[in-house]
C-alpha cells in the first residue's frame, strides 16, 4: 500500500482491480456500485379473488313457487254480482216452490206449498235473483198486484199436465200479468212445468193455447219446458232470463 504525506492510504492497483472485477474500471474516490437484484416474480392470485363483475343472483325455486301461488290465489275478491228483484206467480200445484227450493239446494223434504208469499235469494254464477213467490190459491191471486211494485222481471210457472179448467185459469192469469202496467215492460220467463208427466202438453201446444205470439208481441218473454228431473234445463232457462235482465239494464233510461 502507498501512502502520501498526511493522507489516508491509497489503495494499490491490485486492490482497485479486485474491486472493479474482471474487465471493469472504478473511478477514484467512488465506491463500486452493487450488482442489480434479480426481479422478483409477482405472487400468484389466490383462487376466488377474481375482480370480474359477479353475475346477478337467480331467484330460488321456492320463491318462484310463491310468486305463482300468489298470482293464482291472491287476486283479491271478485266483483259483487248484480241482484235483481223478481216476482214468481202461478196457480197452486204448478210447482213454483219445488223449483225454487231445488235451485237453492234445499232439501225436498222441507218443501211446503206457499200460502201467502215467500222470498228466496237464488244464487247464480253471474247474478243473484231475489224471488218473491206468491201463493196461487183462489183467495190469494186477487192480491197479486199488490206485490208487483219494484219487480224487475216475472217468472210464471204453469202445470202443463193440468186439467182444461186449470189451464184456462192459468191462461187468464198470464194474460192479466202481461198487460198489467207494472209488469208489461218487464222480461217474462214462462215455465211449462211437469213435462215428465204423461199428460204434459208440449211447448208448441202451450204457446198456441195461451196465444203468446199475438199477445206478447214486442215484449221480452221466454217459454221453456221444465221438470224437477232436469234441473240443468231449468238453470239454462234462468240464465236466459238473466241475459234479458242485463240487456234491460243497458238500455238508456227514459226521461
């Protein structure tokens, strides 16, 4: 090692060559630069830590079942059915009470002939008929007209298998009702009952004998055969009457 007066020892050439390494050089007064460090690899991403946007959650099967059940069963109450007030007339024994009781699903054992009047609410799918049935005895028929007020339709029941005298009486009562001021503009349902009996007259015979074509021209009326053995036909006849009542509701009111 070589020294200069008062100065720190200066490294010799051999020391400089060792510091510079093979083929290298070092400037005087500077320390050798450290060798660069090798690049370290980035840590691998852990499973489940992807930054991709998650897919929207799918509803569970039980929730879909709940929505289906709610759509089918939770629609709210149905709209109220319209109600119509009707009067039902006919001679005693024509079968008025039995027909109305069967329509109301009442037991036939509890059927008693009406002596004064009775009121039944007869339910149908699209309407409720509040039927006021009037007794058909001789001493009751003269008071029929007192119960006509407020009626929106008329049901007339006749015994198609009755005697000639009773059929003539029924004819006169029907003519009187068709011409009554409180009933003449109302829909009529005329039921030729007891068609299951051997002596029953056909609908065409009833129509001709009662002179319905000329008498009821321009009026709304329906003549149908019926019996307790075929209540589906009876219900169909009442469905036609309900259609007439609905049509009358849609007419513009007269001033």
